[in-house]
């Protein structure tokens, strides 16, 4: 087994060290281990069967920064492709969408009709691992056939369609069913960037690129700042119907400035670039517009008024609670914009007030859509908030915009120009114990037959996550998925992996097609799409600190 001293010596030379499971020593705990045991690094990932082969290759990117590539498991001949049926809703509403899961009675009825049409259909109960606030039986699915490859299922899909149902061909290796995950054989591929604040002399920071409203790839964001490494970060607006593509869908603090408000009290990854330490807190916010005539409460920052991606704001419809991948609406909003948003604010009906860098009102427009002056703001109002803003804003008068991210203690988050915060969720590990809060963080949707939970939480997907270990190091992790060469992780498995890597706090970031890891100027993982996806922001490991001056700001 390699001693810590030998490993440090090898890394300091820049050599890559391949470490097999045999060199790493006795096997660590399996999925049957006590879930509330303190988080300490284990000899192998707590992922799949305990006897799986695992190799790790470590490479020094800079003093205090390492890239560890982990391969675990091997192709499993028991896995296969199968057709999964979209089951019509039990709802009397004729427009209710079909879903992957249903009641047992409905699933059996659908399977019987398919069998009568000559389709080898079967009904399977889906039981999800228990998380902090959700889990258990999700419902029943209908599947048909066992295929060696995806194209082999085309004939069965055609038969299912002829019988009146739609379906898709899925790989059983992507299932996250309780009772089977601990026996899975893989394979899995992960990349871990570890930053040791005691040695690293650069800066850990988040970047969104030239502006908030346009996405860039993780590799573009890394290259623009000559980053040593980086991963994709927070959730963001993807569809123009949900707002401005690229805009963070949750808290965004960059250079110490709150540029996007939190969603409910979901967790945020806080990066202190001055000390190169990270932390995770549940964050809220406070925002206002104040002038001689009174104060108004802000609804949001740097987002399209009326469209709230992932919900979580007061007055949102259909819910004021966080809802992952849902766009809530509110016709009456007051939203502030900074120059970082983009070349022009969203256009539309309403009122927009322009403030210069001295908080002086320079224009009041009876429609929305203008450029934000350097160092200044604009404030847009829609619906009933139009009259309130009009009564407060007079050309030549002062109008102050205030937006603060609040820590979990209810006080303004202390920041400097070296502070970054990116959004995410759910929480994975807290105080060294698994604490996967999917319901609290909006991943449990009402009235959808658990279909979103099934696909997003329960099933294996590409994942990006981050956290810290007991030594104060920051770990940035990507896990490839949606292929037969790398199965991906369920959220339960993601928490298991985080804990087995020694994380004492960890949270999920944006995953799926966004999952990307960059090191040494190249993408080092295998993104699941046909090309690297543009994203809202990235966590970057910069080679030098922007400057040494540390001016505090609220």
C-alpha cells in the first residue's frame, strides 16, 4: 500500500499514479453498512457490489490540486435493453399525460392488453431507496422484451404503438431500484478534483462568462480564465419559454455580488477564493427598492419577470415551494437588473426605471427592455407592481436597490470580492451523515405518479456534485452516465459515493447532459450528449488569485 509520504512525493513530480483496489487495501463498507456512520474515506467507493475491481489514477495539476480518475466495476452480462411503456393516466382529465409509473391495477391492465396483442409485457414494482424525506414504493412500471442492443427493441416498440401505447427502449443498468444497487457490477467512471487550501495558491471561484443570459460550455469558461480545472455548476434556464437561457435557476453570487436570488432555502455551494475553502449552507435572500416615497420589496434579480425557474418565491403559481425543473409564474413582479445580465434587459409590457452608478433615476420607460448603465441598475415592474414603482421613481431622484443573500443563521452572508456561490440541490451529506433532502429541495412533485422522482432521483444519471472533507479540502466530482460504459448514479448512490470519498458535507449540482469535468485545458470526462452542453456557470480552479486586496461587502 502506498504511504501518504510516497504518494505526495510522486504527485509532486507530476507523475500519474495508478492505484488498484489491491494497493488500496481492504475493502471498505458496502451498502449494508450503517448509513449514519461518520464520513471517512474508504478503500473503495461505496458503489455496487463490494468485490468489484476499482482503479484510481491520480495526477497533480498544481501544488494542492489533484485530479483523480476512478474506474469501478466491469461490463455486466446480466444487464439488457428493454421497452418501457408510457402508461396512460388514471385521471378523468383526457389531457393528463402518460407516465412511466402507475397503480398496480392499471399496470396489469395495460400489460394484459399488450399481451393480447402479442407483446411479451411484464409488470414490475419500483421500490426506491429510503432518503431523508422520501423513498419507498413509487408504483408499477410495464416493460417488454430483453434485447442485446437498443435497435433490437424497435420491433417491440412498433407492436406497442400498434396496440395504442408509446414506449422507449431503456437499459436496465440505469435502474436505481432498492435491493439491486448494492449488487450491481457497473461499470462506473468518475473524475474528482481535490483542492487542498493548505497548499493551493490560486483561487477557487465560479464564473458565468461574459454575461448571465447566454450559456457557454464548461471548457469555454475554463479556457477564458486559463483555469487548471473546472466542473459545471448550478442549474440554469435551458428553454427560452422559462426565461433567459443561461440565467442561473437559483442563487448566484459572483465576485461577492448577489446576481441571482436563491430558490426557497435550497443549499448553495459557497466558495471563499481568499482562503480556498468551501462550505454549504441553506440560503435565503432579502431585496428592496427604496426611495424618498417609501420601500418596495424586490421579487427577483436578473431574471425575466413573471417566470421563476425552480419556483420558491412568494406569490409563485402553482406553488411557493421549490419545484425542480418547473417554471412558476407570477404576473406581479419587481425585478432588478445589473450590467452582468446582458446587453439588454427582457422586453415586454410593464415599466422600467433606469438608475445610474450614483443611484439616480435617469429614465422611466412605459415598456420594458433597455441597456443597464455601467455600475447602475434597472428595475422592471409588471402587473400591479407597475403603479407602485411609478409612484416611487421620479427622474432626478435617488432610488436604492438592495439585494442580499442571507445565510442559514438569517444574517446577511459575509462576502468579499473573492466570494462565489452557486446553486444546486438536494443536499447529500451533512455533518458527516447522509441527508438527501429531495422533498425539501423540490424533487418530489405532487400529482405526477412519481414519474419525475423516478427519472430524476431514482434512476441513474450523469451527476455533478461538490463538497468538503474533514481536512477542509474541496472535492469537485463528476460521474458519467447514460451509457453502457458508465451507468451513472442514483441520488442515493451519489450520497454513498460522496461519503465514501470522505466528504463531511456535499450537495448535488446540475447533472445530466451538463455534467462536464475539465482539467489541463481538455474535457476529461465523457459528457452524455453528442456534444458538450453550454451551461449557466462553472466552478473553476484558477492558477492565480485575482488580486490580494480583500474589501468586504454585504
